[in-house]
C-alpha cells in the first residue's frame, strides 16, 4: 500500500507539468515542437513569451520534445 501511495505522489507532478505545458502551448499558440530543432524552440520562446516563469516551463517541455532533425523521426528527449 505504501508503494502505491508513493508512486501516486511521484506521478502527480508529471501530470501537472504535462497539463501546464499543453495549456501554455495553447495560450501562446506554440508550434509543434516535434517539427522544430531545440535551437528553433529556444529562439521562438525567447521572442514570443515575455513571462519568465512561463518561458522556463514552456522551453523545458518543448525542448524535451524537439526533434534532433525535423526531417527524420528522431526526438531529442528520447
């Protein structure tokens, strides 16, 4: 039982982070990170997002999903 409760506490922040990321991507009308490189994502965030807290969250989650090479299926976060 303790392991189940502990596992729930570990997964809650992950779900909250994912929801924040999706909400922020919709709020700022972000491009799909899978079609951009990490540098392109970082440039887009620095130009479009003025709130530093939002920028940090959005940059981190988008860079994790950014493509190593947008012409291929490889993803940087994997």
